[in-house]
C-alpha cells in the first residue's frame, strides 16, 4: 500500500550519496588545483557545503513589469514577505524566496554570514549590493523542493543610464552559475531588448541549457497579434542569443486574473503544463546538474592552469616585466591559440578573452606558478574515474520518476496527471467528458446519432457491421483508429451494433476528431447503461 514511500526514500538516499561524494572529490582533487592557480580570484569563489546541499534554484530575469514577482506568486498561490507589484520598477533588489516554517525577511548583510545558506560569496559585491539583497522565508509546500530568486527589473530608456552602484551583471553571472533554471520573462507588449537587458542576457551565456523563455501576459493580445508578437520575439532573441538552435518559448498568462482574450486558453494551458513539467524535473535531476556543473568547473580550472603557467613562462626574469605584461595581455588571443594547439583543447573551454584581460591587469605575473603536472593528472583521473562512478550511482529509473514529483502545492497541484479532482487539467473534456455525472454523456448527442442509426436499416434493434463501418469511414480517420473505436464500441463483440453501441462509436469519433486521445480500456462513465 505504501510502496511509493520507500521508493521516494531510496531516491533521496541515492541523491544524498552522490552529493556527499561530489563534496569529497571537489575538496580532495579539484580544489588544490584551483588554489594553486588562483582560480577563485579570476572566475568563481570556492565551493562550500551549502553550494552542494542547496535545493534547486530558479532565477527569474526580465525587464521591469514583465510579471516576474507575479509569476512567483502564481507558483506559490500566495504572497511572500516583501512582495511589491506594480507597473513601474517595483522590485529593486534580489529576493531569494526560500522555505522556512517561520516567515519573515532576512536582510542581505545577515544573509551572507549565514553558514547554512549558499550566499556567503556574495559579500564581495559590497554594501551597495547587500542593501539590495534579501531572503523572504515562506512556509509553502512548493518551496520545500525548490527556491526562487526574483531579480530587479531590468531598465530601459533613460532609466538604464542610472548607475546601480554595484556590479549587476556580475551578480547575475554568480547566480547563473549556481541555479538550475533561468527563466527569461518577456511582456507581450514590450519586446524591445534594452542595452542593459542585452548585457544581462550576455552574462548568462555558457548556461544555455538552463535558460527557458516565457512570453508572459499573452492574453493581452488577440490570436492574430499573438502570432506577430511571437515572431518578433524570436527575431529579437536570435540576434541576442546568437545560437543556431531556435529557443523554446513558453506562451501564457501567469497570474490569477481572468484572461482578457480567452481564444487561446487551451494553448496557454498546454504551455503552462509543459513549463511546469520542466520545473518539476529539477529536484529529480539536482544531483546530475551539480555533477554537470562540477565537470564544467574542472575543465575551466584546467584551462586556467594552462593560461597562468603559460603567462608565467613568457615573463622575463629581471627587466622589462611591465612591458611584457602589457604585451601578453594585449596578445592573449595568441596565448589561447598556443595552448589550444599544444594541449588539444576545444576553443569553447576557454574563458571570455575580454574578461580575462581585465582580470589580468590586477595581478603580478611573476608570482604566478609554473605548470604542475601532478595537479592536472589528479583532475584528469577525477573526470575519467570518479565522475563515471558517480554517474552509475544515479540509476536512470530513479531519475525518471515522473509520477512521484517532489514539487507539491501551489500551482503545481494537478500538473501532469490529476486523477483525483474533476477540476484538474483538461477534466470534463474529450474522453473525460461526463466523468462523475449520472447521465450517460452519449445521450447528449442521441438525437443526431439515432437519426443516423435509423437510416442504416436496423434489424431487431441492431445494424450490421458493414453498415456501421460505412458510416464510421465518413469521419476520414485512419483505419487503425477506426479499428480501435470499433473494438471499444462493440461491447458485445458480436459484429453488430445496437443503438447505444452506435451512439458510443459516434461519440468516440467526435472525441478523436477534436484531437483528444482514446482510452485503451473503456472508462465506466462511457459504458452504455444497459451494459453496466
């Protein structure tokens, strides 16, 4: 009866074991390489235990008034401490919405000294940023499985010329590296991509697999305008994302108000289901995501070691150090080319050359270390052996537990399959029409189907199989579909159809023509009353 409980406990044990091993191999095998070549000063701070133990995080990014904060409220189906919603730029801070039985707001300075949370490295961005950082704790079942980060509305026009006082894109990069999903929200009425928004999207490069795009407030335009808006958005994104793949855009209206134009209601519902299914996969895939991020980090750390050691090798021992440093920084692309050819490294593994040039300005190249092969060999063995073992510790069947989603509550109730409630997704439509009702659903169309039945020359209340099939063929459905409808409708399996069986066959044809799936076994509410 409770077998699913033990299965869920087993899933959690598997993930915790993988996370524990990740911590161990990072500290023992990758961290020494990072420390030796000052990786943390160039790229990303040292990983702490909370970075591995943290719940999956979703980062919301978009221009002001695109519905980021409202999207969170829609997911939780409630407000959270510190929430502000309006048409002007209302969210002027980074807000981490996390689970806690005690609800409240934790200011940024207190948040970054909490050893149990993963935000300690954000202290390097200074008080100007920390005054714009907070954590809102909410006792919501949704947040027991995920955390959500709301970001300040990205400005446009003259507003974007105002200096925020901190490295906004740097903070975005820090979050992008650590979150599991990045949702870019667009307003159907505001598709222009400002300079600041462009820089923000560029800061997310390298994390394309995490990005999902949402065209929000899509109910504010009619279906003809929506088609044009979608095309314009795809054109704009193609220029900014600079990827050959077409980005997946989810279209919807993520708030709790009635739709202004409801002609696209089914489209919005389908898109919402797809997006929420994607988000529900995050807890199941959290260990794999952390594993993947550690592999990317290890590859970058190796390349960084080659770059630092190459710069060290080219520095003169005594005179002309400053001039040589400037020359090396200016010709860093040539250094990249030499390393790429010598060590057979993919160009995609190298850090952004402009950012690297800016970072190198602040360092004394003579204090860099030469190449230390044993450190690199340890990392190579880690990638070949330890990572492979960890992959085997995450059974595929545990990763594909769709029916036992770990995100519960809020807008996630009813996602994928809702067999308990008559008000669930697509309930009362298609094959579910008439479920839970006393009257047989096929009776609603009997006036039409009985007239057709009488024209097929019934004998003793039944029509022949040939007569019935000639009528079914008029639907122009494929033969394999008609065969399935025949088997479902011919309850007696005698080759003849009575009036009720014919009404059922006609109803199933209508269901299929409307684009709905047919059942493999006839549900109780569709069985003719005389056969129950």
